[in-house]
C-alpha cells in the first residue's frame, strides 16, 4: 500500500463487512482474505470479507426471507438517521459479500438445510425466489468505520458497517480466487505480528479491529461485547504533522470526539511505509 494525499469530492459510500470468528486450539481465530493485487481498494491487503452496498441489496422483496423483522434490523444498527430499507440492505450486503468472497452462507434453504453448496447460483435471485432464508440474527453489528476525509490508503471513502459472527458449523471458508487470492484463519495477535514482520499488509481499520479482538479469548466473549453496546461510530481524523501522516481516533486529544470508542492506541503514524502506534508493537495491546 502507498500513502494517499488526495481528498475525494464524493461522500462515503455505504459498505458492509463480516468479521468471522472461530474457537481454535490456541484461542480465538479470525478469517482474513487477501485482496487481489490489482484491486483499486486495498489491493494486496488482508481484510475481512465485505464490499459495497448494491441497490439490489435493498430490494424490499428480500424482507420476507429474513429471520428478523426489518424494524429490528434497523434498531440493531442503532442508526436513527438510516432508512429501514438501507439498514436491511446492509445486512444483505454483509451476508452476500461473505458468501461471494468466502463461500460461507448464513442462510438455510427452503427445506431448512444449509445451502452452502449453491455457490454457483446468484445470491439475489435465490433470495428473492424464497429458496434461502437469511440468518440475519447470526451477524451482530460491531463497529461502524467511516473513512477519514483525507483517506490514507485509498482514494475513495466508505461508510462501512462491521458485523461480527461465529463461523457456521459444517461450512468451510475459502477465498474466491477472484477478488481474494489468499485466505487464512489467524489469531488476532498473530495477524498483527505477521503485519509487524512485513509478511502481510493491513489497513488501519483492520489493525485497530484486530487489536480490539485480541482482548477476547473466545468467540462467545467477542459476541457478548457486541451485544452489550451499540456499535461505536469511528470517524478517524487524518492530518500531516512534521512531514508525517497521523491518524487519530475518538478519545485522542486531537480528535473532536473526546470519548474513547475502542481499546488500543489512540494514534497510528505512517512510518517505515506502514502504520505504527506510538510505542511500537506492544502498544497495540495496552
């Protein structure tokens, strides 16, 4: 990744991503996919499966095939200014992108069995036809990340809702070899260590999210945190100081929001061609 200094004219675009978790032999693990190197958004970086909201995600015909009512999905996002149709669409986008990029389907077929073997079929078509019932209750809103007004690793801005979910039993997560070229289940601290050792690339939202997840030993613990509070809104502030790009987060003295939104460092600095916290690697976990 290279540092960006352009300020986009367009507003942030709605997007959704799912942080899939499982309990491994050594503790909590998270599923990451490596974006294709030619992608115009975070090419070559490891991310959670996800992508932009499509207009078809917001089709009201989908609502009959949810396991929760549309008003309950809107309430779960805790976004009073977001229309109900958009809120439902964000859940659909999260589940669709996860299915397309990893083959994991949070749904059951008409007969009540897992339909994960239907990867060759169009997601929206099968959903509208009533062949799938989406398990919206399987994903919980976790955080909401809005790209800074001066994006640091992209020339585009996104308003991304991060959902958290336990990996469904009986399914296997595998990258699609199109948008994502590699994938891995890693403990959060291990993923951050690999980033520090320059084995993988991570963008700031993934760095901070993995630092947050490193506080949890089990899937149940992470899900309990998500259920215990509304998803915090994280709009980082990026600025240049003494020739160095810095990103600060809610709770930092330089951020307009003075209440901390998440554990971990309050600033990341662009140093050595990557983002690092003040105090080095261990500062991610203090």
